[in-house]
C-alpha cells in the first residue's frame, strides 16, 4: 500500500527528471545540428536518425530509473546516492552517444569528376591528412568544407588511385588529393547537367526547385545539377552553369 501511495511522488520525480533531460537534449541538439550537422547534412549523412535514437534512449532511461528508485521512505543520503548514480549513468550514455555522433560527422563536401561526395570522418583516409595542403589538414568542427580534387600527377598516382577506388576509397576521401573548390570550377561547369533532366525524371520537382532558386536569387535557366554520394540518402547539388558556383541542395537523386 505504501508503494501505491508513493506513485504520485514517483511520477512527479520522474516528470522533473524528464524535463531536465529534455533541456539537456535541446542543448545537445543545438550543438549537433548547429555545428556538426548543419542542414541538410543531418538528413544526408544520417546524423539526424542517429541523434534521435541516442536522445530517445536517454529520455526514457533516466526518468524510468528515477521512477523506480525514488522512494521518500529511503534515508536521504541513500536517495541522493541513487539519483546521483542514475544521473551519472545517463550523462555517461549521452556523452558516449555524442562522441559517436561527433566521430561520424561530415567534414567535407568534395567535388569529384562528375559528382559531389559528402565525406565523413568515418570515410576519411586519416593517414593522408599530413599530405594535404596546410590549410586542409585540420578537420572542420562547424560543418563540411567545400572542396575539389586534383588530377593524379603521374601514371603511378593514377594506378594507385584506380586501385584504391576499387577497394572503396575514392579520391574525394583522400586528403592528399584535396584542393580548393575554385580550382575545380572548370570541370564542374563541364560536367554539370541541365535541370530539365531532373524535371523529366521527377515531374513534381520543378515547382519546388524553382521556388528554392528564386528564394536564393538564381534564375533556373542558369542553374545545373550534379549528383551527390552520401551515406543516408541521395540528393543533388545545384551549381551555376556558367561559373560552377555552388548554390545548394535538392532532395532528388541525381544519378539518372
């Protein structure tokens, strides 16, 4: 009977814990989606689904354990100890989850011939970072850098690039090949395809794409697209058909 009478207090304690957990979750979301996975990388790279999974477990676990452990009949020192253990477990789980999200964050949007690739820390060939240009050796903490890739310098590099690509490691994932985006503009202009190809493949896309371009001050006739390789879903990159300037993203698979 005593335990039944304690239910209102248990629910109150669990509710308070839930509110505190939600506050921490909001701050964590601001960090993850404000810095590490800015839109639309949270959708393209899988960060959104991973973060939601981690936070969902955290939101359930802490308050549920508090509901079970909270009992006013316990000695105060024992109750405080139990709640501190729960908080430590919960914070430890959240820290591990955030570390996992951080380790999988996108660090570069790289133009490879004929396509873009979202490169995450998981995809990266770390041992080549010292061979990258000095300004590209530090991985971004505030969203992906926009980059291009250079051509192999000789036949040996070309053979190595082909061999590595067959093993699943394309040049966009290799920092030794990275170069500033503006050095790839000529190739981008050459390889980009007209929006009419997207419109034909996705009949309902025209209105959405042209609205997006209008909001960004771009004329549809001057814009082209290239496909994007990413972990979670297939999108397309919009570029200026004359200059190669990167404009933005649309949620349509460009491999058509």
